[in-house]
C-alpha cells in the first residue's frame, strides 16, 4: 500500500474522473461492457443450421 506511489496516484485519478466531468472514459467503459455482453450472448446462443 505504501510502497507504490504510482498505484496510489492512479487510483486517486481514477476515483476523481467522475467528479471532474471527464465522462469519455466512462462511455468507453460502458461501451466495452455492452460489446462484451453481446459477444457472450453470441457464444451462448445455438448456431443456426440450414434446413436439409
């Protein structure tokens, strides 16, 4: 906890992003989450097979 100043600085900057109004990062996080959820659904759904 006390050994890494960069980790503490990064955590502080990450916590301050919503307060400062830097919302583009949160839009990117939300977009990545939606894409990941969509890809997970594609893996769960069965593939279509042509009628023979």
